[in-house]
């Protein structure tokens, strides 16, 4: 029984990083209708930036993290402004290829600048700090990840539901011509979404970096986050989060009871099953256009 | 009265298609101006050119609003100067509620209390929308979506309201209703530029009428004169003057203004 609960607890912990990545991808998808495959690497470069501030510049942790968040937001906005907006007559496929291109460039840049070996992030909470409640080990880092995932989910949900800017973002996604007609600066909205999304993704990167830190560290969380976003219907924030936790928990239980080797594959098997049964995702409430 | 909008000799291309071939007209403040024409004459293109929705167009010519040139500006800048545009075929946001639409219509405004009042006013014009206030726009009927598009335009509190075929696809009763509302909006001080296929309806509410053919204006006049004009009657209002004097020879009038 203890094993079972322990597995669920660590499933929730891994699910939280998937949830943050999923949220980041959903935000961009909501306005641009593009799955952003550069999401993981945007978070990667931000984590390395934070490490650089902490180790070579000896900055205080709070200042370094604050600057990293600013960096992440600017990076996202910059990529939208400098690369994606320049695409003439873009279609979704072309945009996806562009994001993959950005991803490879950033990955190459990080490996060249910082080296491909495992690094250590001087994070205030170490990966092995934790406490034990009723014989169940809970890592402090996991608690922090869980809290920040839930925090971002709630804030973003409220933002899209009630704020004027959030409403304008939804409007831009649904009909960009009509959005221009009511006076929304659609270009600026796109830039802002990329900034916010990059910031959410970077949080995941920063929280993963104390445990693993090398140029490929964001591969798995990004793909699983994307999987969660697809399962949640690509446009639903709570959907992506719930799906991310489901993936995290199922993956851990599978690894514990059935086969540790196929642990990472199980998430993708689940998506295939879900998409076969409910192609629009588990939580999507998409209105289908009348012809 | 002064001219609110002044379009001078604009030429618009869609890639290689020469759509507007030097059109000039003006919209007088406080009036309803109607542009009529057949399918493909370029009516909607003129409006899109004015709103800056066609990239890099107009190729030539000047568009002046309140005396200042607005061509080659971004759509949102043009909108912020007080021009509301209700596009053809009701471009609504499918997954926003009616209420959220009206809030989005007032996106550029900074007076929350005024916005609230205006939402009530729109619901007064279109009571059908009030019942659907919390329903997604995509689930509304065509007529309701058209009302919503007009209501969204009104939320801007525009000085100039541009309507692109408000009667498209509506039942005759709804068309009448919408036109009476257009008249009422105008009576409260909003200048209106109207593009229509339904010439009879458009000429009966407007004060000035223009006829567009193949990207050029071919006729301009007071609407009540146009309603009586022989050519307009025959080619746009569908009143036939085709009679045969002796019963064996029929002369069909065909006129092109080019």
C-alpha cells in the first residue's frame, strides 16, 4: 500500500512538470493555432541563463530568477516578432516546421555555449531535500512544482475567463480579421502570448534543472506536456493540467507494477487510445462550424 | 454639411486583379450613403480598402477621414479614429458569448460605465440578443449573428458606421427590421456608409446613392431621384420597361456605363 501511494505521489510530481509544459503549449495554441515545438528549448535556454547568473555572476537567487523570468518573456516575444511574424502567408504546417527549426537552433546554441555534459544548478532547494509523512517520502522540489503548476493554472484560467486582455487573446484566435475590426492590435497580442507562454514553460525548466541539467533535459517533459495538451483538447487549460496528472500517475504506476523499461512509452500509447475514442480530446468544448 | 469621409481616386489590386479602377466618393456627415452594384462590382473591396484590411492597398489614391489621410494605416489605428465596420457575412467569434462580443466591440473604449449603458442600448435595439446573452455566438442563427455584428460595431460608439450587406441571407421581415434600426441609429447622429445588393431597400433609407460597376462609379445622385431613374429602375430595381409596340418586335435595352 505504501508503495502504491508513493508511486502516486511521485506521479503527481512528474505530472506537475508535464502540466506546466502543457499549459505553455496550450497558451500559444489558443492564439496562434500552432503547436510550439520550441517550447522545451525556450525553457532550456532560460534555465541555462539562470545558471549563468547564479554561478558566474554570483547573483542572489531571487534576483537571478526574476531576471530569468524577464528573459523568458522577452525571448518568447522576440521569437514571435522576429521569426514567426516574418513568415509570409503562413499555414499551420509551415509554422510547425519553423518552431522545430527554432528548437534545433536553440539546442545547438546551448550545447555549443555551455557544453553537453551534466551541469549542476545551484538551486536553493536540492533534489534530495524532502520530508516523510506516514512513511511516504515527499520531495520539497516536487511540492514547489505542484504549487506552481496549480498557481499558473488558476491564474491563467481566471485571466482568460475574466480579463479584457485574455478575452482579446481568445478573440484573436477565433477570428483574427474580426479582432482587428474591433481595434485589437493582433500582432501585439501574439507577442504577449508568446511571452507569457515562454514564462510558464521556463518555470518548468527551472524546476527540472536541479535534478537533471543537460541540453536534452527538456525533451521528455516537452513531449509529455504536448501529449497532455493534445489529450486535454489543445485549447483547454484545466484539460491539459488534468491530462498531465493522469499521464504522470499512470506512467509511474505502469513503471512500478508492469515494466520500468516501457515507462516513458506508455504515455504515448494512452494518447493514441484517447484520440481513437475521442478525437477532439477529453476536455475540449470546440464549437464545430456550421457549413 | 462637411464630408466625413473623402475617397479620392483609389485603385486596388488583388495581386494581379485590378479590382477598383479609380473610385472617388464622399460621405457627408450625418447622412446615410449607399453604394449599390452587382456581384463582383467591387463594393466590398472598396470598404476593405478603406478599413486597411487588404495588405499594401490602395495602390493609388487618397482616403481622408475628418480631413486626415488614413490610407496605408493599420486597421486598429483606423478603428480607433471612430470608424466601425460590420463585415459581410457576419464575422463573429464562434466561441465567445454574446455578452463578451459586445465587450470586445468596446475594446478600444476606456469608460466602463458608458460601455455598460451601451450594452443595454444594443439589447434594446435587438431584444433577441438579450435572451442569448450567455450563449456562444457560433450557436446563434444567421439573423442573430448579423444583429450581433451590428451591435458589436455600435459598441465602438462610432462616428462613421460602415455596413457591408447587412441584408445578406436574411428573411424579408428581418431585412425590414434591420433597415429600420439602421435608420434609427442614423437619426441618433451616426453617419452611415452602406453597401447593398438590395437596391430598393438601400435607396429607400439612404439620402445619397452611388452605383458601382466594374470598379468604377457610374452614377451618383439623391436616393429618391435614383429610385425614379429609368436605368436604375430597370437594371437594379428589376422593374421592366420592356414592351413591344406592335407585338412582334421586342427591343431589349442593355446598358453598360463604361
